[in-house]
C-alpha cells in the first residue's frame, strides 16, 4: 500500500469512504487505477471546465466555451469522435427540436425525441448510426469511459450545447464570480481540508441589488433532483475551509461579510420537484451553523479512526456496480472482492 494520510481529507474522499469502503481502499490506499469512468463524469468535466471560464465574465458565449471544453476533456478517442460528430450535431439538434414541436402541436410531449419513429426513419439517424458503427468498437476497446444506452456520446455533446444556451439565459444577470476553480488546502481541527471550490461570488438580491454576503458555490450536473441533504457534508467542508482562511487573514476581500454555501444545479428544469413535491429551485443556498461544523469534525474523527484500523465496509447492496471505478472487482459480486475469505460449501440437502 502507498503512503496515505488519514488526516488529509476532501469531499470526494469522505463521500467515497461512506459510499463503499472497498472501492475507497482500492483507489486511495492501494492506488489501483480506475478501470473506467461513466458518461456522467465526462459530462461533468466538460460543464465544469466551461463554467470556470464563464463565471468571471458572464458576457462571454457559454455555448462556445462548452464546445471548446470538449476539446480539452475526455480521452483521445472521444475527442477525435467529437471533432467528426460536430459536422452532424447541428442537424441532429434541429431534428430533435422539430420532433418536439410536432408533438406539441398534437397535444403530446416527447421527452426522448431520438426514441421516436420520426427520428429512426430520418437521414440524420442513418448518418449517426453509420458514425457510431465506426467509432464505438474503438472506444469500447479503449475502455476509458462507459456510455449507457440512454446517454451515448452524441446525446451528451448535443445536450451540453443546448444546456449552455438555457443556462446562460437564466444566469447571465448574476454578478461575476471573484474566483473559480479555487484550490484550498486548509488546516482545520487537526485535519487538512483538500478541496476545489467552483466559485466564490457576490450573493445579491436581484430586485434591490442588496449585497447579502458571499456565496461559496458548487456546480452539480445531476440528471434528476437530489435529496436536500445529498451534498451536506461537502458544503459544510467548503464553509469550514473558507471561514478558517478568512479568520487567519488569507482572504481579506471576504472579511466583514457573511458567508453562505450553495449548489447550482446545472441540468435543472422547471419540472423538478423536491422530496415534498414542491418546486425544486435551480440554486439552493444555506447558512452553516456551529452545530454543522461540530458534526463535520466528529465525522472526520470517525473517518480517521476507521482508516487507521483498516475498516472498509462494502457498499450498500442497492448501489449499482455501474457507478464503481472497479466494476470487475465490485464487492457486491463476491466476498473475496470485499476483503472477506468465506468459501461456499456445496451441500446436498
């Protein structure tokens, strides 16, 4: 095992440990390279990349920034595929919109235009199928990203450009961010908080222009509305790190101002509802209390003790192996993968 410091923590480490200790052990302690990543990871890389350039200057063309991000993210083969697919993308997106418009005129709604008969019988679909037959075997052999049948690479690329248009229209009025992709390595209660903050930006009331304080903001590219507390641990850690830096004078531009934490749900639509069936906001903002900080401190102590004792619990049985970095060694498949030594006994009964 490589040297691992249990007092160096990050949201990804802590969440990985809580989700599946076996995957955590292989990734962080044993240093085993990930077998592959799923399509959601690539989409998230692209959107975070583009937004890191757009946040400080919201007058820029976000669609162009997203398109450029595809040339920086992904594997060599996925990048080459996108270069070729760009020639077809505009036609594919126009076809999708036409299907939606036609269905709407008939009083129906098509949430998946590419699953319709109109799409399947179009020349766009024929051209795309030919392109996929050429590229998919090579990308599968490369094994860098897994693309679900519902999220093939062309659809992710097209969605990112369409999303950029709607997202920019919704948030172009916001004040520019003070900083983006802000790396923090901050000592806190005996630990080192190692994290990247997507943006720190002014939090203002739109109708009055009143400055409430500053928002420590994180982008999420969830496809569906999450439970309210899904990212609780992460945003409290962000707050703890920034508050500590302000208190020791490392961020003078934030001194004397109230700090908030928030999450920007990039894929949000007005159809989202929360756990109680109420409208789900496209951004959520919280105030962090001392009780939250104490709870985080207690969790970090338990995390450190468990790692030092080499206690790594396997994932809950309901977790899909598709989301594991090591699907071939998934601990849901055998006790040996989970670190156990049980052997099955064949008994005639």
